[in-house]
C-alpha cells in the first residue's frame, strides 16, 4: 500500500532536518528472505545494515517499536525484560495502522513521522535500536511501504527519531544480563 503523499511527507521531513537518504525501488517484499533476494539483484548497491522492525505490545497495551539486525533471532521474553515490558506479543494490524500509519510488511522507524509527539507528555511508544545494527552504516528501512528501501546513517536515524519526539534506547541483545546501552555521544 504505497502512498506517494506519505512518502513525500517523510522525505520532506528528513530534508528539513538536513538528512540525506538514498532510495532503491523494488517489488514489494514481505519477509526478510524476500528482501535479501531482492538485494542480490542490485549487487552491492545496498551494502550496510538491514533490519527487521518489530511493533510489539504488552497486556497493558504499552507499545514498542524495535529495530534489530535482519538476521537476529529475537527472544520476546528477553526483549520484554530489556525494554521494561512484560509478556509481549506482536501488535495487531489495526493498531499498527492507527499508531504508525503503515501496514504489516512495512513496519519501519520512518513511520514515527506519523506518530510525532507534539506535546510534553511521555511518548506513548518505546523506541529501541539493536546495538549490533547501529554499528553498521548505512542502515536500510522501508519508506512507509515495502516497495522501496531507503538508506540513512545511524546518527541521522537517531536525529530523526528525536525530531519525532522519541528518545531511543540502544539495546545490547548479545548480552542477556545487560540492559540498554547508551547512545553514542550521549
């Protein structure tokens, strides 16, 4: 479900922040495996970190948007403990559409442009980034739909997330005994 207006709004917001991106158009992809196969056709043009983005919730309807390296196997119980939630599951497609304005298969940190915090209250969403993913550059995410992939450098991703009103956490998912890591330069 591609929307030229939604994509233009995102790219305008990024441009206003001085963030440069590069976008590759492709057939819609719905899985990590399909995205990896698609990248093989552009040989090296999309080098860097590729992610899977998880939109999750707990029983109290607290929600989180978590970006992890595409090859990472995620233990939901361990992830819940790291982000301070209990008994998490994936949010419904209706919740995804209502809160982030995207559909399943298009979950992306760029959807935060649709969920910007405009007042001083605590944001209704936890945003977390995999430390292993953040060590790569550039990072690649869908631009609000799964028919394209857009690059952004890690520091600019953090700038974008903060401009949307969220304070992202960096998660060290390789150390189950550790909580969140601090952002570089924080």
